[in-house]
């Protein structure tokens, strides 16, 4: 197995459910806040999901926090997609 270099950038996209348009619940807000913890990450909140870009280790750490906080606050499903930039 080839390990990527630690400086590889990643792109994380996630959606937290249940989702009510224009009324994000505490599970959604907690997940977005988790993604914003690292000031080095570029976080964009869209109408159907949130996008996070940045350094590999920071994005992977954010993904772990997004999952933990979303489920701790009532999420029933979190859909994640991670790709290289």
C-alpha cells in the first residue's frame, strides 16, 4: 500500500439527515461547526450539503468530528464523500 504524502489536499462533502430546507436542526449545525473548527479549512455551506477543502490530515480530522457531533445531536444519517483535489 502506498501512503499519500501528508500535504495532499482533500475535498470532503457531507449531508446530514434529517434535513429540512431553510431550517437546519441542531444535528446539522453541530456538524457544520465541527467542520469549521480548523481555521485552515475552506468550508462552504450549500443548500443541500457542506463542502470542506484543505490539507489531508485536517480534513480527515474534520470528517471524524462531523460524524461524532452530528450523531451526538440527533442525526439519523450522514453521507460523506472524500476525494483528492
